[in-house]
């Protein structure tokens, strides 16, 4: 008992150290990146819901169940995050980048620890221990925690589902299969790539029955008899059909592809044909510099395990992980999207293959520990160096030498890991609400919000972030404007030259031309960062005098005045 407690305490301390040390230097700024802001937006929408059970046109705004169902990245994440932010708000703590970052990390820590607790029931404690440490140092996994992406939130559900599936196959107890079906339904709610989990479950069942019967006839007959024709599979089937219906309703009534199922099958889905550039995404986009070591190790481990196929096949979990790794690897090459979000599906089985391969090596334990520690140090070192601002001036940070045009930005830093700079969005929100006296738009109904004229133009690429702080629906393009907008926000030319990724050049020039042709606009304010003007604010027919607002001073004032959970939740969050 003491040993088990010691193991659990040690793994928790290791996870805590890795995650918190990696983020402390540079917390992911919710006012900078749209993806992180979007995660918080899901929580804010729940706060502002009046908990009506309306199914009419207002359902998107007032029915919390509809809000969860239409979430393109699943319902699980906002449900988990909501209590954290609600408790913070009860103590009147402003929701800023530090607070949000701490909550995301805390949630990530608890989920990662939960993965270990569940996984050690499927495999032995040592393997679960090394898996947890290795996954905690993968740059893309850390980014997922930091940005509150959906991927990490479904892992505990997946492992729990696998645990109860295995118990059912071994004991034939119906209650375990019921638990599995319920958890499978939750998985469908959790992520647009839930079908990858379905592939693993199906493979696991087939491998289990084949090892039991030693022939395919009995394997498939038992599979259909015990699994397919079971009445309890209605749980996930009903969930799937329900989300399909929600996707259709969302598209029909609200003009968008809402819901996790709609996202999966939409024209804008990232399930596309990109050919072998997915390999580069796995080696750099997903795993970062660590991928130079870890990705080849996955391939070597798979080859070794295929070579030892007779021994490998006897282990249901290991053999399933091997088949899944190979199958998904092929699928990703054929239909994988051009983002690291897809290669995430290979982290779990790939690391499992490495752990089993190293564990079976006929060498001393100390050498096995050295291998694992080397991999952990490689990942942790990269993350730490990146977080303290170190950037190597070499091929690691250049993309021109990649043979595929959709390859990631660099090997050094996974895409979407976060930019360490303040775009002045929070101060801009203070200018809009305090100096220009433009109140946040209540998020009430389709008529009041969804179809309302967008009266603010802000052409940043970080759409949802500005929307959250400005408090109004914003447009990225002048072509969306029917009548002259009340406010036009423009990044300065010098700032765009410094950070060209924050806005499309065409949009910038379009907005500048519009201002030149309309004499009724007056520059009333600017956002200044370290004495550099970064944003100009133009108002229509305004009598206000020009004023400068420094980021250092007014970011703090925004938090004091406008950063409570309910105030942010009153914002019309449908823009961008």
C-alpha cells in the first residue's frame, strides 16, 4: 500500500513540475490568440444562458444544452472548465491571461494525473508512469493544456471506456458494457475526431476475440452477437444521430456548421487530402524538436514489435496499439488534415509502443531508465528554452527547406504554441468601453445579436480574442459593412511590418482606403506599447479629443473594471 501511494505521489509531483515549470515563464495570453479565447468563450456563453429549454431560433443563445451540442469541438471541455471559472468569479478575481492560464494548467494537470490513475489499471504501474511523463513533455500536448484545446479532455474518457470494455470482455458483466457505451457517447460529445477512438475500440474487441478463439469466424460472430446486436449500443448510436440532427438544425437556422458532427463532415473540416506532408507535421508541427528523436523511435518500435509478432499478439492492449498506430498512420497520410491536431492521434499508441519495446530490451534497468529520461529531458528542455525566449538562428526556425508547402512553421516551435507579445487588445477594449462609451452588446437573441449590423471593424487575424474584450461583433472586412461602422480599428503600418502575421495585408489596405475616402472619421485614440503606437482608433462623427492609452497602464484598469466572468459573458460572442 505504501509503495502504491509513493508511486502515485511521485507521478503527481513529476507532472506538476513539468507542466507548471513549462508555463510559468510565458503564460498563454487570452487576449492574443483566438483559439485560447474561444475556449473561454464557451464558458462565458454558459454563464450568460438563462437556462431556457427553448428549441426555437433563440435556442442558440438561451438553451445551455443547445450551446453544448453545437460546440464544434465537443461539449466536455466547457463542462469541465465552467466550475473552475465560476469559483474564481465568486471571489471577484478578474479573468485575465494569468488566471485563465492557471486554470487551464490546473485542469490539464488533473486530467493528466487522471490518465495515469486509469491507465495503470490497464497496464502495469511502471509503464503507466513512463507514459504519463513522456506525454507530459511532448510540445504539442503541453500546448493543448496551455490553450485548453479539446484533445486532452477526452483522453480520460477514452481510457475509462477502454478499461470497462476490457472488463466486459473478460467477465461478460453487462454493467461494464453499459458503462462503456455511456463513455463512448461522452466521447462523441468530446471531440470531432472521436471516430479515431472508435477505431481503437473495434480493433481491441477483434484482437481480444481472435486471441480467445484463434479463428476469424468465431471472432466476427461473437463480435456481432455480443457487441453489435446489444441493446446498449443504442447509447452511442442515439448520441451520434442526435448530434447529426443538431448539426443540421444549426446549419438550417443559424447559417453555420454547428455541432461536433457537422464540423467533422463540413466542407471546412480539416479532414482533407494532404499526402505525405503529414510526416513533417508529426516530426515538427506536433512533436517539435523532440520529434527528431521520438518519431523515429515510434517507427523503430513498431518494426521491432512486428518482428516479434507472435509475442506481441498475445498482449491485447499492445497488439491493438500496434495495429492502431499503423492504420491511423496510413489514414493520416491519405486524409489527414494539415495541422498538428491530427497527428495527436499517434502520440498515445506511439509512446505505448516505445515503452513496451524499451521495457522488453535485454539490458539492465538503469539503461532503460536512461533511455526514458533522455526522451523526457529532450522534450522538457525544448519547452523550457522556448518559454524563456530562446530561439536558435538556424534551420530549426526556417521553413524554406521543407519539401512540402503545407509543412509547419519550424521544427523549433509547434504551430499555435503561442506568441509572446501583447497586441494591445485588452487596452483596446478599455478604449471602446470606457473612452468611447460603447457598452457591450447583450447576448440575448437572434434578432438582437445575430443579425445586428456589425458596427466595429477590426481586421486582425485573432478574431475571437478581440471580440471577447471589445464586447461587440466585429468585422474583419469592409465588404461585410452595409452602413458606415461607428468605429474602425487599425494596426499601425510599423507594427504590421514587425508582426506581419497579425493581419492580412489586403484587409489592411482595404480599411486604410476606406478611411481615406470617408472624411467623417476622426482618429480619437491610439494604443501604445512601450512608447510605440500599435493601434489607431477611428470614430464616426466624434467630438472626442485624441488620447493615448498605454498597455502597461490600461491592461490593469481593464481587469479591474471589465474582467469579471459575468461582464465578459454579457458580450456578443458570435463575431469574427
